[in-house]
């Protein structure tokens, strides 16, 4: 399968399923699911032809497993990363003692003052390993990796969730739980 084509479609899918389904006139349900047949038909209308086989390939092979089907593969959604308000019914989980967040220098003073905030997304995104945090930070420039004292946060009553594609999510990380 042509990597360029699948990458382009994956990017568009992320945008539509996380941020802007209305761009192609699609409706998601309250849990973020789109009907697969409707999605394919709407893509067609916008002249981005996809078929079920391609969608299935993307769900299976996407580098971060960003998308998931329901059991019968009749519905599809993004597993995390939304800015639109939907209920993912995430599983609460006990985090590792330390998690990581990749960011860049220009945000540090605000993060020191306000902690990590959701910004435009529904959660703060954290990684189980430094390498992933490094990649996340690199999207914006020279990465800086913050260590989150997630074990201590959890013991203090903060909730953590693990998405279907193994991204750690929480509502806020107060600065006192961050090692800069
Ligand atoms: C920063 C990608 C100022 C934060 C990635 C980040 C991830 C603050 C930016 C996923 C702040 C938000 C999410 C504060 C946080 N003041 N800046 N108080 N608190 N920030 O994109 O974590 O490839 O919403 O450090 O791989 O970068 O799309 O979050 O730099 O998993 O699947 O504000 O998106 O996944 O940026 O990335 P984002 P993120 P995908």
C-alpha cells in the first residue's frame, strides 16, 4: 500500500474524527463513533476516495494505532486526542510511578506557573517512556522532557486513564508533581 496515500488519509481521518467531523458533513455519536459506510460515502463526496479495505489497513497499520473499530467493524473512532467534546468512556488505571511529557522551552514558564493543562484537547497527554515523549516534543522544536511524578499524583487522588492505544491521560498535572 502506498505510504504517502495512507499517511495523507490518516492525517485527514485524525482531523475529522478528533477535531472537525463537520468538515465532511459527518456526525459522530456521543462516544465519538462514526458509521463506517457513512464515513466512506462522505469521503467520496469530498473527492478523497477510500474503501473499506483501505480503512481497515489504516486502522491496523497506523503507527500509533490512533483509530479503532467496534467489534463488527461497522463503526470507527479515534482512541484519543480529541478537541471536540465526546465521552470516550476511558478506563481508569493506576499509572506507573513516573510518566513523561514532551514539550518545548517556550512553554516552560507557563507550565511552571500553571502546571500542565489540557490546552485545546480533552486531556493532558503523557507517555510511559521518554522516547515517545521525545517524539511528541519534537513536533514543536527542540524537545524538553518533563518527568511526571504520577505515582504520587495518583496517591494524592488524581485520576489517570489509559486510552485504547496506550496513551496516558489525565485532567491536569499540577507543577509540584513535575520534575523540570
Ligand atoms: C503545552 C500527538 C503553556 C504542552 C502527540 C504541549 C501526543 C502548555 C502543548 C498528542 C501548558 C499542547 C498530544 C501550559 C501544556 N502553558 N503550554 N500550562 N500545559 N502545554 O498537541 O501533549 O500524533 O495539545 O506541553 O504525539 O503535545 O496527534 O498536546 O506542547 O500524544 O496522535 O501545550 O498529540 O499525537 O499541545 O500532544 P497538544 P501534546 P498524534
